[in-house]
C-alpha cells in the first residue's frame, strides 16, 4: 500500500489545491468549467487508475442508480459509462425511449424527476440533431433542480454529457489525459502543436462535438491549436471564438487553415476526423423539424458530393512525414474510417492506423476513469477524503 | 442516528404489532391481502424512506437477482422496480419476450423455473389484455410453488404484480401512502371523500387496473369512495362488489355516480383518469383471441366516438371549485393527458395540473419504497430485525 | 458452518489435487480442456451450490463487469450467465449488436478491447452459422491477449463460450454434473450407456453444439456412448473422431447407430434431440455468405421434407421401455419439442416429458453454478483459498 501511496501522493496534494465547482452540478460543456474542474478531473482519473491497478475497491456507493438515455447508437460510450458506474458501486439502468415515451416540454420535466428518485447520475447522449442535444440536457438539468428545490428529490443527481450536438467532454478529457501522459505532464503541452483536422469519410453528417470539444479544450493549456478543414466545413463560430479566447488567455494560439499539408507541418499531435459543417447541421435540423424528406435526401447527396471533392484530406505516411520529426502522435476517438479496412477511402491509411493502434486504445481506456472522476466530483463534497478512505479501508476489488 | 431512531421508533412499534401473511407469498391483488399486509407495507415503506434519507444502506442482499417481465411499455414502473431492487442489493435483469419465446401452458411453467434458480423476486407487468394478466401471474406463481416443492428452487421467489388487467397494487399503495401523508395518518382518512372519476382522453383502451385498484383499496379505510363515470364505462362488477363490501366493513361508503360535477362536490381528493369499460375490454380480448383485425378496428372507432361524447368529463378549475373548500387533492398515476400540453383535450386542464404537479411527483416517488417494502415482506421472515440490523450496522449508502 | 464444512471438505480436498490450466485462459471447447479442468469445474460448481444453499455470500468481486454478446435468441443461458455473474459480484452488461456495429476483422480486435477495460469475463453466444461462432470467439480471445500484451488491459478477461457452432460447454458440463449426481459419482459413470439420439422436430437447423458437445464430453469418463441418428444427420467428423479417441483412452466406447430402438436398448440415459447435419450446416453457411435467399429457401424445404421422413425418431413410452429396466434417465437441454404441448409431433411424448420434467429442471439449474465455477477458475489463481475465504468470512448472502 505504501508504494501505491507514494505513487498517488503528489497527485493527491495537487488535488487538494484545486477549487472544484462541480458538487451537485452537471458536466455538460467543458468550456463552461473552470481549469481546476478540468485538470482536477484528469488528476482524479489518474488516481482512480492507480488504485484500480492495485486492486483497491473504489466502491463509493453501497447501492444507487445511474440512469442513461442514449438517443444515438453507442457501444463504447455505453460500456465506458457502465464501467464507471459499476466501479463506484452504482447499478446502470438504461431508459430506452423506444420502450417509453419521452418527449419535450412538460413531459421532459416529469420524466426527469421520475427517473431520478433514487439516482445519482443521469448520463445522456443526444448528438443527432444540431440545436437539440445540449438544449435537452439543460432541460433535464433544470427539471432536476426544480424537483430538488420542491423537496421531491432527496439529492440532485448530476447530468453527465455523454456526447451532445456541441461537445463531447468525456471524450475530449480522455484525449487531454492521453496528451498529458504522452508528453509527460500538462505543463509540457505548452507550445506543442495539435492539429484538429477534417478528414474524408464516405459517410455523412458526423457530429461536430469532437472537433469543437477538442479545439475548445486544448487551447486552454498553451498549445498551438490548429483547426484544419476545407472551405465550408466550419465549426460553430461561437465555439471557435471560445477557442481563440482560451488560446489568448493561456499563452497558446489558435489558427484555422484550409490546407491539410500546411496544417500537419511540425505538428506534435494530429487528430484527423470527418464532420459535417455547422451550416449543414443547421439546415438539416430545420428540414427534420419540417419533416422534409426530399430536402434531407438532397442535402445528403449534396454533402457526399462535396465530401468526395476532398478525398485528399487523408492521413497517410506522406502527411505524417510532414509532422515534427515525422512522428506526431496520431489521435482518434474511434471507430476511425480506416482505408482498406472498413471503407475504400477514409480518414486514415491502414499503415498509419496500425502504427498507432495501441495508442488509440490507450486514449480510449481513460474514458471510464474520466467519467468516474466526473461522477465523484459531482456527487461528493469532499473527494479527497473519499479517495483517502478508499486506500485506508483496504478493501480489495477482486478477492 | 438517535434522531433517526426517534423518527422511526413509533413506526417500528406499529410494525411489530402487525401480523404479516406475505412471507414466501406473492403480491398480486390488494383485495386478497389482509389489512396488516397493506398498512404494514405502507409503514415499512415510510421507514425505508427515512433510512434512505439518512444515508443508511438498505442492502439486504449481498447478491441476488430480481427478474422482470414487461409485456407492455413502461419507463416509470420499470425504473421504480429497478430502484427498489437496487436499494436492497438485488441486480435487476429483464427478460425480453422479443428475444426469448415465452408462451402459455407448459412453457410458462418451465420458463418460470428457469428464470428463478437464483432469483428473489419476479416482477411482472401484463395489463394489455383483459382476462390474461392476472391469470398469467398466477400461472407463474403456481409454477414457482411447484418448483420449490419439487426441490428445484432453493427458495420460492415472490411474484410482484407491476400492473395486471385487474389491479395495480404498487401504484395504489403509493396513492394510499400519499393520502396518508397528505391527510396526516391512515386514521384521518376516515370519512374523507375520494372520487375515482373517469375523464376524457383522446386515446383508447387504457387499463382498468388503476380505477379498480383505487376503489377496492381506499374503501378499506372508512373513506367515502365515489366512483364516477359516464353510463357504460363500468368497472368489473366483481371488483365494485368488493369495494362495496370493504366500505361496509370499514364504516365508509361506496357509491357510483354518473355525473362528474355531482361526484366532485365536497370531495377531499379527486383522481380523474381515463379507462375503457370492462365490457369493451372483454369484447376486445375475444377479438384478439380470434385475430379479428376488422373487429378490433371497429371497436376502437366505436370507443373513440363514444369517448368523444364525454369531453366534458374534464378536470378543470370549475370542477375543482366544487370540491371541499375548492381545494381537493388532485391525484394521478402519471403520465396524465394534460390539455394543451400533450393533447388538445384531455383528462385535466393545464392550470389544475400545474397547481398539483409537485404533489403528483410526491405521489409517484413512494413507488420504489412501496415495492421495496413488498419485497422485504415477501422475502424475510422477520422484517423488524432486518430493519433493526440496517441502522445497527451503521453502513452508509454513499460514503 | 461446521456442518457445511463437513459437506464440502471432501470436495475441497479433491479440488486441491487438481492441476488447473484455466487461469487467465478461456473456456471455449470442452475437448481442448484437460480432465482436471473438466472435473474440477464440476466439483467447484457443487461446492458453490452447497455454499449458496447455506446462504454464504459468494461475492468474489466488489465491483467488476461481465459483458455478454448474444448473436442468437436466448432466455435461459442469458439468465444463467447473469445469475452466475451476479453471484460472484459482477455486473452483467449486454452488448447489443443492433445498437452497435460489431463486425469482423480489424473491428473485432478493436471492439474486444473497448469492451474489456474493466471487464472480468466476456460471455459469447454465436451458434447460428457453422464455421463462424468458434472462429469469432477465438478472434475475440486473440484480441484480448494482444491488448493485455500491449499493456492496454489491466488483466486478461476470460472468454466463456455460451454456445457456438461446435460446442456448448456450459450446457454439457451441466449435463455431466447431472449424470454425476444421478448415478452417484463420476466414477459410477464408467460402463453406463448414454445415447445421444437425433429426434424429429418440425423446426429446422438446430445447432450441432449440444450433440457434439455431449458425445465429446461423456466419452471421457468410461461411458458407453452411443450416437444415434438417421443416415445423413452426421455430426462433424472431427468431433466424432475426438469422441472415439476419448472413449478409447478412458476405457469406454463410442458407436454410431442408425436405429433409435437399437440405440435405446439397455441405455442408462437418453438424450433425444433434433439437429441438422453438419453437411447441411456447411451448405447453409455457404449460401448465407453469398446471400442466396432462393438457395436458403430450397435447403430449408429440402431439410424439412427429409426430417418428416423420420417422425418415428420420437422418444415415447415404447422406446423408453427398451432401456435398462425401462427407466433410463431422460435428458434435455430445454426447451424440448414436446408432442401435444408446443408441437403436433416432436422430440418427445408428453407422457415421458412429464415423468422426467423435474429431472430436466435439475439438469438445468446446474448451469449458473457451472458458469460461476468456470469464471472462478479463469479469473483466480488460487480458487481453493477463494472458497476458503468465502466460508471463513461468514458473510451472509441474504441478511
């Protein structure tokens, strides 16, 4: 146990100096959180990983429910959420909208309370429609505040954003933790160049949450953040404005380039990934609202045609050769469109993907711990003494 | 802990005086249970709520399964069941009939045993077809008795009715607990007037379980129970006969009226809710058995037309003004058809619903605790010493 | 506790003498396992049953995930897996391929790792397509080995075969345990005649996993194993060759007969069950690969016609009368096609099935314990001291 204590001691000390503002709040958008919340979540996730590795039980709840609402397909985030909840002792119960009847307005307020009587966390994924996901999460969060204020709920459950139309914080904080560990510390990120680049995919309409989340997060730590995409594939101007301000505040930089090769030059990390522009997303949301199927078909065809003009936005040996020492870290939230594996032409060549395959797994495996750290910070007033209790009680996870 | 003990002491004393007949039995129909079982369940649910509020772990099982079988859509009851099971330490596993192949007869007997080898509770919802739900639950219960007698099952799991064609006891006991707390005690219900009233809804074929369960339950506690509905919307005569007998035995009364305004006059509590008459339900069950789709279409149209003739059976400001001091408690099992919210015309006006919204949430939040109390009474020979153990071992639910 | 200790002591002593090769391995095919793994799993399952009966908590994990992947319908195996995992303290999370997008090749490797970051066990059912199920399980297992070697996974989860195209070890080990208990010990099986017989069913394409698993397992214990089927309903020659070799090694025998009556003569146990021949399975797999729907329709019709020629392969009073003392043990993995119950003509007569109904339940109820034993042997280096700890810590399963 001493060896473990040694390993986590500095981290615990660091944690003690942080001012958290998450208790009884939600984790919806990283850009609404202060630096202590962000970095604290990372450090706590690392501590949990160390304790888990040493077979220390992280059971913080004897009983309790974690409810999830998935409005889009998901294997990995679902499992990551399940793993995080189970790790802390919560039972994961999924609310299936096919089997129920969740709608907006009054009904959201009601359902939010009904699923929360004995819940600690509500995890929501709603990334399909621009303008909807984040709004829905805020609606749920408001209803929970209302139910708690009205004496209905014993405590206010935390809403965790498992991907919305704007941001994907459980993913981007995992990405950040991966960068931190790869480069040897959060301070070492200062001056490092990271490229969030659009890349060609044969599919259409991938959410903006990852690219938006990445530029708005990495710009806070003094990194040189480059956003690269063909003309017309813009992210939401609100979010890029935030990235620019964060960069200015943190002593980093934020630039938008329209040339993948130029962007890759001297990069320390690259994140090539497809998305649809926010303007397309807005038009699509409008058509969906009107139920205009012809319009939706038209826009899909139009977008696929436009995508096809940018097949050269592809991460391969030649592009990676342009990066710092030809060895920038390749990043992806997975699953990637790998050329010759799951598509004819896609975001990345098989060669590059294979070289970095285990790195992308490392990036991904932080996610359950990031989610668990968020839950702890949202549910426990004193996370330090919780952690302290974990290794003091010497309870083994597996006998 | 002493403060808590003070709060629950009287309730524990009361509980000790009760004679429970639930151990190793099922909870299918409230009218088959004795008063001690009913009132004891309420008191136990209140004790559990107090303990939960004080962060006392209610884990009664280290491991164990609770299996549910939902033959109708459900978000709330599903979550309430999950919450109740998790609260006691049971893992909830749902048996999905789409993914399996459960049928009647021999197969029910077999499946009942197969899902029960390590189960403590089987929760069933089967409310779609009149004449089927309760029969199916009894079939499962008999199979479990058979399996236990044959030495197949280690113990006999309890079957809990999560809504059948006849009754919905987890709902109506929550309703009763709500009444008890609202009026300040079960004894205070004596002489209070409660109106279970039909109300207009644009949908068709809502089950009889709630209105039947309400009149057959509330009539046991000396209340003046009024059942109100347009001509032709009768409940099952068996059930109304039970209500009449209970009322006579308890010193209350039971009347059927066909005028909503007259019914609401001087009411202390009103429960306006749509249902289909038992005669329609019987015809529908017959048509379903024969697979007569034309007949089913005809009956639906006929019923919707009939419903439309009773749009004035609507709970609004003017009706509530007729109740005692114009302030009767509005009750509903949720979700309600609220005019201008989820329907153009429905059971209740927005104004009334909004005024009582938090009350309906309070009514609903008893359900997980009612279910947990039922499980405890069915699974533990000595519930008092179980509760005693809960606060003696001082185990916190959340660290 | 002493009484319990007495009951399990001999079994524990026996267990100590076994050399297990399962730790950090998988349980895919029984014929790849050594005798100690097989018999040890049985003994451990019996010990777990004794402890469970005495209300001893078998919680080996404070937290941890068990992930299942069902590529075919299943109620019983699903529940058995859930029960086994819950018994040991693992939360069961099912990965639904409809809601995700699991494919072969690179993607299997990736998904296998993504679902395993905090998992102890991966249970897979994939029995629909000949040539695929076992291959898929090996692919997953290889990916997990790869992920562990690459430092991605904290430990290597065990893959448990919950039925593949070739074998169904959780079923056949339950069958073997049933035989062991019925005849009074594994040694008592020596010289006993067991008949794995094809039987008529109105359905088509039942997997080969059970008959193959049964002949390849029972032949290891000195039994006289008879495989009986009409001409053309052959099992895979690889598997029958294994059965023959096992029989030779164990001092038993293995014969194939094409006459049900002859096969039943002097049998001690009979296992009449429908299947499709491996040649049909191979052709079908080929047609499926080519998406040849006409071909698939043709083969189905052809097979049903062929089946119909063998309606006399039916287990009834007259056939059972041929067995040793007219009272061979009737076995089935359930659900059986029972004549006059769930089909007009089927594997077994109602009379026979009813006589042995409780025996088939006994056979089935071993399964959760067999699965739990497999998990323990795959996840714990020292299963003896785990069991020792279970009864030493005196933790009750239910309070």
